């Protein structure tokens, strides 16, 4: 007991020293802002403040790394008041309690999706629901009791209700290859999203003929671009790189000829446009090569998060796809785009694309609509 007490005291002293070191480093830059003589130079002062803020955040980053390292030395399974937990395989999870959805809530969501399906079919298209997998502590023996979320139950309830209403649906949770996640993040890997694309297109082709070229998606037709130990995800950033490690980040890129135009729109205005092959059109290389930028997932689909329009200039069909999804859909959109003349990807989360989706379908008239989302979608003005 005495040895443990001494060890804890030493660890605490090291932790406090780390915090003080970060604070001391930030003092000179704070003082430089206070010493600004010209109160009228608002732009200059704001820029100085921004630079100092970034500096403080860097120091805060170091403090988190020190804290995480200490927790690892102590053998802690949970960090930040049980906010992040780690399993025996080193996977990090953010504990997010979710209440069980009532039958009324499930039916309200299903009503929205049924209206979207009817609008799609009335315009000559086909509607599909895709249940994405998600990173969860459920079924992990060593983490039993850490998470009381009903997420899995809620998603299953919605899926069952949609199938009861004869809405075509596929559950990607049933495929192990689609359920691989980054160690430090909540997203599935790019490789998993690629395999999920294949499963989804196989299912759609079995329901309606879209002229899908299955052989195009043979893994032998793709190369893997690897960025080792470069990705610190949404869970890892909370606990530092020493507690949970850092992920490799890989992207599957077609070996065959591709030609795309990518546009990202916010409120109908183009904010980004790229043309070229798969990598040139979709991947933000600056994020991948920036060693100080942790979230490599944002390199996918140029970081697009509102309305994304992709034109495939190297395909013989004229099929249009509307894909409605959260951020799991970002890498998947890239691979879906290989099979359609045009793909539009909308993210319905708050603060993203929140206009009327019924209106969008009626105006766009897509051949295929895929919804990979489990919550309310706006269908009102």
C-alpha cells in the first residue's frame, strides 16, 4: 500500500509540473497581446489573439498527452470521468447514454422515411434504407456496465418498422467486414466503408437493375495509400496520443482511369470545387500531409459536410443517386460515385443540410435514393 501511495504522489507531481509547464510557455504570447499600443488596430489585435489561442491549444494538447500517459501508467480503463473507455484490444469508446425510443418516436421517424420513399417512387426512382454499423461497447465483456445506451435497440426498432412497411432495407451490422473502426475514432475505417459500398450496391442490384459493374470493385483494381501513425480521432484527442495510441490512415484509390468533378455547396453557393481523377477530385492532400492536423478523416470528400455534388465524366450510364447520411457517408460517397453518372450527398444533421428533403427529391428526381441515417429528416418548409 505504501509503495502504491508513493507512486501516486510521484505521478501527481509529474502531472502538475506538466500543467505548469504549459501555462508558463503561454505567458509570453499573452503578454504580447496586452502590450499592444494601438487600440484602433482591431484586425491586428484579433489576429494576435487568434495566434495566441492556437498556441494555448497546442500547450493544452501537450497537457492532455501527459495526463493520458499517466492514466496509462496507472492502468486506467476509463479517462475523463468515464467519458472515454478502452477495451483490451486498445479500442477507445466515448460513453454516450441514449434513452430507449418510444413506439411513437420510432413511428414518427418511419413516417418521414415512408414519405421520402413515396416521393422517390412517384418520380420514377427506387428508395433504400441502409442501417450503418456503429462503434459500441455492447458485447465487450471487460466494458460491461460502462455504457447504458439503447442505441442498438433503437436502430433495430426503426429497421423493423421500416421493413414492416415494405421499405427495402439492408443491415450492414450483419457483415463483420463492414464493422471495422479506427482505434481512436468513432468512424468506421475507409476500408470498411468501401466494403459497405459493395454490400449496398449488391443489395440494390438485386432489387432493381442499375447496371452495376461488380468487377469494377474487385480489390485488385485498387491501390492502398497509407499514412502510418497519422490519425488521432475524436476519442483519442480527448485522452492524448499516449493513452490510446495513433491510427494508421489508409485510402483505397482506383487503379483504372477516373474523371470527376466535385462541388461542395452551402446555402446553394459553391464553396469548393475540384476536378480530376479520384484522388484529385475527392481527397484533400493538405490534410494528409499536415503533421499538426489530427483528424485525417476530414481529408475524405474534401471535408464536405452540407451539400455535395459529384459528376462522373467516365461512365456510360445516366443514373442519378441521392445519398442521405451522416459523416459515415463521406468515404462511402466516393466509392458510390464510381457507379453513377451523378451522386448528391446530403448530411441531415443539425447545422448541415437542413432544407426540405421532399422538395429536394421532387426537384432532383433521382433514380436511386439511399438513406443511411436513423433520426428525423426535415420534410417541412
